[in-house]
C-alpha cells in the first residue's frame, strides 16, 4: 500500500459514466493518483475519457457483475472509487472485492438499503486497516458535511435534515458523451419514491412514505415546502448525533411535478408499468400551463434545529456555488475530494463510514471550493451559514 502522502493507484468503477468522468478528471487535476484506471463495461467510452484527461489515466473494460474480474482489476490498485449504479446491485460485490484486494473504497451510493448493508463490512475493513466511505457525492455527501457544519454550531441538536433541488439533479450533455433520455438517475428516483423509506423518527429508525409534503421553517427563507426522499443521510447522521429526534432527506421543486411523480410511482408500485417505462414518463413530464411558484430552497442544503446558549436555534448551511455540469460535477467532484483527503492522511478512522464521521467539514469544503468555481478560495467563500434564534 502507498504511504499517505504519496500518489495513489486508483481504479474508478463506472469511470466513463456521467458522475465517474468528473471524479476521474478531478483526481487527475489534484495529482492524487500515480495510476488512474478508468474501468467501464463500455471500453470505447473509457478510452475517450482517457484520451481527454491524459496524465496517469488508462482504460480497462470491466464487467462489474463478475467477482473474479473485479478482484483481478483491483489487485494492482490502492483505492477503488465506485460510481456504478444501481447501488442496490453493485455496492456489496464491489466493496467485497475491494476489501479482498486490500483496497480502500469510496462511492457515491445514494440508496438507503445498500448503505445499511455496507456497515456489515466494518469489522473486516478495520481488521485490514482500510478506509471505506459510502455516500460521498452531492446528496448524500456534501449535504452530510453541511449537516455536520450546522450541527456543530449548536449546543444541542434535536433535528437534522438534508435536502436537494430537482433543478440541480440533471445530467448535462457533453461532446462525445450524450446523456440518455431516461438515465439511471431517473430510474433510481422512481424506485426510491415507490416504496416506504427509512428515516429517523421520534428518536429511532422508522419508516415514512415517499413524496410526503414537509413544511420547514428555513433560516433566511421562512416556511418552505419539500418532499420526503429515500437518500441515506437519515441512516448515517444519527450515528454522529445519537440524540437526534428526527432526520429526513427531502427533495424540492414544483408541486405539480411531485403530484405527477406520485401518480407514476403508484403505477410502478402496482405493477402497471415497469421501471424503464416509468423512468421515461418522468424524464418527459407534461408540464402545466401555469407551473406555479418555484422552490426557494438551495440546490443542496442542511438544516439543524436545536438549542444554543439555552435558546431555541436553527442553522442552515448550504453551498452558494455549484459546478456548471450540474449533477455530474456536483457528484463526481466531491468523491474525488474524498480520495485526495485519503491521500493526505486526513481521514479520521478506518472501517466503514459516512462522510460526517470520518472527515472534517472545513478541510473538505476548503478543497471543494476552488473546484466548484475558480474564483473561490475556501469554505468561507463557498458556504452560506444562516442562523436564527426562535
């Protein structure tokens, strides 16, 4: 294994995909890797990524459904970066092969079910002295670390919520890498909105219905509306803040679109349509003539509710700037920052972690800021921190 400060040998599973490409580009830009393997089932796309990035990159055709191929590919690397969805299918086998190959592992998993499964590997990762970070993208990832930054400004934390805006969750076409009409991200969205989801309710794990309306008092904005979603922040944040009463992940956007989402999700849950058909319907929704008011919530955010100096207090933390590639950049770049923190020896502990229990928010956002916008210097430039006493 490489020493903490030396460049790492990194393999990116799904590295030619919409999020994987941005992770690869940023790892190369930061000088994190001496070897950077773009591993993908589509070798032609992987080779195009390598041609555009250069430096330490090389292409490899990899079938992530083949455990022997995974272990053979990982054997010559220090770190596995996983952007391969659906994560309910690929987290367990890719993580198992990474540990079997004595590789650290980081991913952008945004499903709550495989997040729970990933913690089954904690003892093995600790025994091997390996770092495993699950859910290091936009939501989860940036939102988790915003939540930690908000919670740390309170003396007591009662509620810790995270959220994201639909307008930021789109794939931007790139020359040579056209986005499909209905992407895997849309299929994931439908799947997570068609079944009860795990959250933190009344101080314990509980289930909530998807796409339920939730009204919040958001510092600086007043009362805002969002809708429940099955991202895994409510699974992991209570591990860092065990006294929490409530934690939800919430999505925001136009009300009419969530009404339509409920209709399509109900048809999918009832077996009237399959996943691909449902995703195609959601990718081209019938917008009304009057779409109504736009959500005022940020693209990614966290809200901590609790007490400070003996008084009720709310703290909102969110990035003020985002990458122009939208979901590709806002997901892949944070993952690359995590790999760079690993190279620097800045991860707090071995074993399986979500971002908030293994990395310092300030260090993370100091690195992320100039990668989001060239004019930004550090976390202070990037983050809005809004505090209100009740």
